[in-house]
């Protein structure tokens, strides 16, 4: 492919992408396939001779698209949002074209410096303490990671390094291996599995702290466990607090946890993967109160700030800088270009409006669920996640989710809260801008069937963010 053909194919690809996003609601949101479907559809070996671009694009529809879960469909309410926007896509294209490997400043100065500045822009949007801002003096700062899993591991390794150095200052005869065996980390029983995995990789013990009725870790629970472990000869060294847990978007009480961590010389890391983006809105910023006690903080702009995957921020306080533990890979893509494009083309107010719109939709869905006496809300709705279930057994709710999944009209995933099987409904799609629940008089819950599920969604959708015209659709289990 030469430059001339690239120009032509590039324009075709832009058209293909725009057409896909504008009409994604016409595709089944969840594939109707069995594992292993793809292998029989393509050759077992790579071709010896070049194949045509046209044939490859035909196979996109024949082979690939039938196996895609459409995360940007207005019928996708699973997991958390996978943010994207046209400016981010264009910046990603440019980053790929430049193709630098940013393993040092000299390898590509703009790659290194823009990342530093974008982290500062984000820190200021979030009103982080000055100790987290690099500025021109390099007091704090951070890097763009690939995922929250990397960020958690990096913070734990940094904390481990700092703890070993501290212990060896007063017991120099102890080896690192001996100290590792005594180190203990803490996290919520509601925390993401990546925190436990980080401890396994880091070779340290981790204990899960029980939560309160709102699924949040409180200071007294942590303090009790720390005192027990110190009495047993262990060395508490690390706490991963979560702001916006994966199951229910619960918020650990970091204003209570922070002073304990500081008093016990424990590193406090804050994982705000989903919820962190919301803190750019003044009304949600109080949820981050207590950040001043933290050593490190991470969140995912690629979940909610219109920057496509992968773009994950880890920011360290100046008091906790352990430079060799900032990231796993040596090389870095020019990911900060996506932030630069998006922040400039939307502005802070545009990003705030996007988050507020999705939170308002979640609140509307919550009110509609509460109005149906057969259902119950299972956790406080703070941002864009609603946890709900049918009143009744876990089996009843498992059957409900199975019916929904088999319909392939919308996509949800479950969680467990207090031993109960719960459905998670997350506002994800950019085009999801309004929904209304309509009741249908059918048989009662005891005679449950897919057709008698009481929630229909009538939708008025328009996306200022994707420049789409207003559209109205109506359907079972749908929200546009």
C-alpha cells in the first residue's frame, strides 16, 4: 500500500467507522455465538500471496463483526463505559502514524513532555493537592498506564520498596525476603480482583477489610485489623482504598483511612478507576476529600472522559516518589495526544456536561425502578451505576438475567452484594440521552417470562458529542 492508496483507503475507513458508530444500534449488542466460532471461518495459516483490501473488509463483516460485543451501542449497560470520541480516534491515528517509542526524553521529547503536562491538566481539573502536580519544579507527577491493574501493581511495588528501606534502617540484619514475609497489605472486600493479583505478584500478604452497610471500608475496621497484625509481628505497609467499587460504586471513607495510614507509615493508594472522572464536576469533588492523605491516585479517562482505551492515569505525591516503580514497560506510546485533542475540543465544561448527563440518566432509571414495587434498589446510586433486582430469590434474578441475555436486545452483567444476586445497569453509550420506563400489564412475577418483563424503554436520543440527529426508538429492554 503506497501513500496514494493509503489516502483513498483511509477515507474509506473513516466512512466505515462513522457509519458503524451512527448505526451501531442496528446490530445485536451481544453476539449469538459459541466459543471457537472464528477458527473455522479463516484459514489455518497466513496467506503466502497478498490479499486485496476489499476482501479483508468483506471479512470484517463476515468474520469479525458477528463476534463483537458492541460497547458503544445504546443497548450496552454492562461493566463500565468504554469512552471514546471522534477527536480521540483522530489523535490515536496520529499517534500511530508518528510511531515513536517514548522510553526516554531523547527518544521523543514531545511524547514525554506532553504526557507530563496532560497529567498536570488532569490534576488541576480534579483539584488535587499541589504535591501531586509536577509543574516546573517536579514536585509530584505520574504517567499514563494501560490499565488500573498496572497502576495498582506499581503503587504496591513502590510501597513495598519504601517499607523495606524503612525497616532496614532500624534492623539492617534483615534480608528483603524476610521483610517480604512480614509485610501485609489491605483492601476492601469489595475491591477489584486486580488488587489481590498485585499482592500475589508482589509476593506479599493481603487482607480484605469488611465493609459497612453501604459497602464502604471505615476507619475503625481497618484500625482493628492493623492492630491485630502488628501484635502478630506483621508489618502493615499498604492500603488500597477504592472510590467507586466495581460491584456497586461504593466509596471507601478515605477521610477516616488516611490519618490511620499516615500514622502507621502505610502507603495509601486510591483506586478511582470509574468514579475518578466525575471529580472534575464540583458537585462530585467532595467524594475525593481525603486525597491529601494519599501517596498515589489512579483513574481511567478511558472509562468516562471521552478518551479511548488505553489511557489510565497514575499520579504520585511528591512525598512518595519511587521513580523506578512508575510503570512496567520501558517504552510508551504517544497516548497523551488523545488527552490533548479531547481536552481542547470539548473543554472542561463539555466533559462536565457529559458526566452530568449520564448521572442524570442513572438517577432517572433509579426512580423508575423504585416506582415498580416488584423491584428493589440494592445500593446507593451516586453516579452512573444502578444496582437493582427483583424482590425474591437469587434464582429468580438469575433467570431474569438469562432471559435478558438470551434476548440480545440489551446487555447487562451481575454482581453479588451481601450474598444476593444483583443486576448492574450502567449508563455507557454516548447516544444514551433519555429514557422512559413504560409498564406493561402482564402476568405476575410468579409466571415470569421474557415477554412479561415489565420494563420497556421508550427512547429519545440525540448525541451532541457525536453530532447525531435526534432519533426516537422504542423496544423491549432498550435505552437509546
